């Protein structure tokens, strides 16, 4: 598990999230701990084994 500090795409608040990098590429929703809106998390592992995190609003 890796800790990441992200900015909520809805309310703009800075929140800490934990990402399971052992699962490879994945997509899942997690609610913002401040405004409770659903954030879409996408993780993609590159050819060097690094995990890239993308976040989006549910309505994008």
C-alpha cells in the first residue's frame, strides 16, 4: 500500500488515500472523505514497474 496526497476533483480539498500497488492495473471508486462525492481512481503500471495514478470525477 502506498499513501498518496490528492486533491479532490469536486471540492478541491487535499486528502490522503492508500493505493494497493500490488494489484496491477485497476479502476475503482472511493468517496472523498470531505465531501463524500465518488472519485474514480485508475492505476496503470508502466514498463518499469512504476504505478501511475489518475483521478477523475464520476461525471467526466
